[in-house]
């Protein structure tokens, strides 16, 4: 959506260049995922360092001399700390928190002040389920919603702002399902399910742009209360992309297409956009079915 919007509003004519940028943007989403994994590693290291400094105090208390190590030895964090695949990927992509330790310090401080952390540290012993629960709660309640972290993400890479909710949801889901027996590569799912998955984004981008005039004609006449030039630019774009899926992607079910674009409209456009878009798409689907022009293959795709 962003790439099509950028291409059309800038009056760009270099389709290949914009398609490459789309690929780079998707790859950058994976960089964000790795950055957040690396953040968890840095938080564990910060905790370890604080324990060491406390023990070296000249007038250290008994508690400081023999601190509880439950957090730094949390098995989920330890999995990440000893994740050589993660370390290699971070190094290869030159992703590091070395120059941004202030954000690590802020998050670690908020973690230690959280109720979840206090309850966890007060327990005499924990099992893996409790260890995993802590990291999931800290990520969901302390790390993900942190405003300073959001500012960091925004400054680091502008496209990350839109990727952040998706990446946070994915990472939290992965944390909640990790097991003591998880493989070394557990935290490294592929960015794309398969080559067709990767190709879909590129094809949708190109076909939406290359068939713009034909798709525009599909919209005309379906908005009796709106002149075509009065439709919000983003709504028009979402309609075009949805129609493109109807006409040129036979394996995608109609309901899936409609639901996806309604969700996108709710997230990015006006409050009434999803209702407007749903009405237009519903009219088009009925028309396509009546004319037998809805090219869908496979069972249950209508």
C-alpha cells in the first residue's frame, strides 16, 4: 500500500526502482525484528552488569553481595544470549545497541520497577512456565508500549513505525510458545513463508499500477453519492488494490481480500472509510458473480 501510494502521488515513472524499494522495506521489517531480539539480549547484559557493580560496592549490603540471579539466568533470556544465529545475523546486518545504551538503561529501569518483575523475584523458585510468562509480560506491558523506544524506532527507520505493531505481535507470540526443548533456530522464522509469498507483494504492487485505468473504470459508477475525485486518495488506493486481487489473483478468496482491506482502512484511513469501502466491494462482487467474471480457482474461494 505504501509503495503504490508513494509511486502514484510522486508521479514516479520508474516502476522497477519503486519495486526494489518495496523489497528493501520488507527486508527492513526483518531488521526491526532482529533489533528487538537484540534489545532483549542487551537488557539481560545490563542486568548482569548491575549485579556485578553492586557486588563491588565498598559498603555492599549482604543482599548486594549475594544478589538474586533469577532474572539474569532466566532461561528464555539465556536462550537469546547464547543464540549464535542471532549474534551472526546482528553482526552481518550491522545491528547494534552499542551507541544507544541509554534506551536499554531506561527499559531496564522500568522493568525492575514493574509489578511483574517484583513478583517474579520474590518467588523462591520458578519453573519454565513462570520464567516464560515473565518475559512475555515484560515485553507486552513494559517494552512494547514504551514511548522512548517508539521514538528510537521512529528515528532509526521511518518505515519501522508501521511495521512495529506487526513485529511486536509476532515476537510476543514466539516468546509465549518457546519451550525448554526449542531448537537453536527457534527465534528465527523465515520472513516469507515461501517464494510465492514474497512474489505476491511484488506482483500486487505491479499489477495495481499497470492496470490502474481498467481498475479505475471498475470503481466509476459504483459511488452514486460521491464523485470519483472526491474519494479520499487512500480509500481509492485501497479499493484499487482490492479489485486487483479480485481480478488478477485467482487463489485469494474474496472474503479474505475484503476483510484484509477493511482492516487496513480502519488502521490508516478515516473512521467511515471501512464502511464506504465495504459497500463498494460488496457491489462489485455481486456484479462479478452475476457476470461470471470473478476469476477464482479452488474450493470455497467465492
